[in-house]
């Protein structure tokens, strides 16, 4: 029965955000296309959830700087579904079919593709976000939606009361019905009926009956005062008019604590990657029953060379992707993406290196994110002196240093005046 229900469901994955809080990593790429855990992109996590859940019809709505994202989807995901059976993972850029504007909000993004959605004639539409790290079986949510007779179902996550300012708070009744919303309140007296010590937060995952969704999108599009956003407008306007249910997050990660991360900021993104370096990572990439998929790339195996005293190639508590060569250097608590070269006598600690980074000899790198294609010259020291790093790189208030080709003095020298305005 679940398979039949899922065949009648269309996934809509919102992947068009500008990702300002991840700048400068999003200077030349969309946020969902940012590398994650070595060989993945952020969007791969949600798409893997779709495939593992049996959701095989997915529209991906892109917008800003989507070239690398489009190529990743085309080459990595299009072959995983059976097109002859009507399955697809398809990119929908802004087509200005019902509007002359780019997407004005999450609801407007879906509204502008209303004809594409209608052409598939789904019974339900599942709205997803492409920038969260979690494991979820959407079929469980669909079963709950249909068994309760809901018109709309929201996925919710229990959070401590002191974190409510970062989330949309959902007020849930004893029978799981949604009876109220609070958008990022400073504090709240609302508590979860599932856990009285916690608060139910929206995960940004919405399951609609198609007739309800299309009707409400058209009404919202005609409202000049609307922000055209699901959390701000669509859901509050539906409240009390249709049956709305909450679905409490069921984690497929098989760990004691629920794992869900919003990687929309540099610090959150960095911490989520560092999680992967733990001896027993909280987010399990090695579960064969819930595999994480990505675009296949043809690189040779990783290699570690030299074993001389003071010149031993090794990686400790690190993620090392195919194509990497660690030559007489030490890598600790770090994530190396594909085709990274670390030359002799260097030390890499608590850092993330994107694809095709080349680190010269005698370098010391700590607490850094180094973007793709950067060549670090011999003897460079990065991440040890934030004040000095700010002269050349992007440094966050917490002291995390981000090196990109665009603002790296190694390949493209820029003026201090430019850096001041970044």
C-alpha cells in the first residue's frame, strides 16, 4: 500500500536559495551544491532520502548559480530512476511561465511551476528543502498523512525551549493535530505533547493533498501583502480551514540521539563535516540499509606515501576521498574531498579541503575550509592567527578561516579595499 501511495506522490525539492550565510562558499555555486563529507554534495542527502523512501518523481527547483548543481544532478541522479516507468529527477529553473520575476519565496517557487506539477496529476505533493542533513523515510510520513485523513502534514522535530528563536514553532494538540504556529519566537510556553520538556519545531517538510496545495498557492499569488512563503503565509492561512497534522520525526540514522542539521551557516556546515571525522560518527554514512548516493567520479584509490621519521604520510580520524595523495604529511580530524594532494612535511588539522586542492610542502593549516582548485604554496601558515588571516582571507567571527580561489592571494591577488567589502 505504501508503494502505491508513493507512486501517486510528487516530490518538490527547493534548491534555489542564494545561500548568503554560506558565503564565500556560495560565491560561484548554489548552496545545495556545496561539497559535504568529502565526496557528496549537500543536496545528495535529501535525494538519497527520496530514493530510499521510494519517491521516484522529484522536481528540483533551482535558481541562483546553478551550473554545477545542474551538472551534478544530470550526471549523478538521472540514471537512478526508470524513465520508461514515468520516474524522473528533473531540474526546473525559473521559467517565468506565470510570472516575470524570479522566485520571491518558497511558496512562489512552487506556484511558478504549478503547470509542471499539474501535468503529473499527483495525489499528494511533498515539499522538501535541499540544505539539511538527516535521514528520513518519507513513506512513514505519507502513511501517517493518509491514515489520519489530513489535508496537510508537517514534519516536526523536538528541540529544547532555549533554541526556539532559530525555528518555526508548531503547536500540536494531543491527537497530533496542528493548532498553532509561532515563527521564530524569542521564547514560548508551548510544549510538545510527545515530550513535555521539548518544543516541536518545523523541519520545513510539508505534505499536501494536491487540490489543497494548488488552491492555496493561487490564492497566495493574488495577495499583494504576502511574503509568498510556506511558513509565513500558506500554513497560517490554512490553519483551521483544513485538517492539519504533525508528523514527529522518525530518524533512520539508528543512533540514540536524533540527527538533523541545518548547514546554512559556515559554522554549522563546518561542525557537520567535523562530525563525520568522529570514531563513531553520529551521522552514519556506512549504513548499507540506508545508503547515501552521489554522482560517481572516476578517481583512483587514496594513497599515503613515505614512512620516514618526520615524513610519514598518514591520516588520523579523518575522511579521505578517492584520488587523494597524502605524501609525507599528517592529516588530523579533517575532510579531504576528491583529488586532494598534500605534499611532504605539511600538517593539516581540523580542516575541510574541497576537490583538487594542492597543498605545498611545510604548510600548517588548522580550522580552515579551502575551496576547490586552490593551490597553497610551500610554507603557508593558515588558521593560526585570525588577525593575520583577515588580511588575505575570509574569517568568521568564531575564527574559522575560508580560503577561495577568488580571494586567495596565491592565485588572484586582490586589494585590501575589496576584502573590506566582502
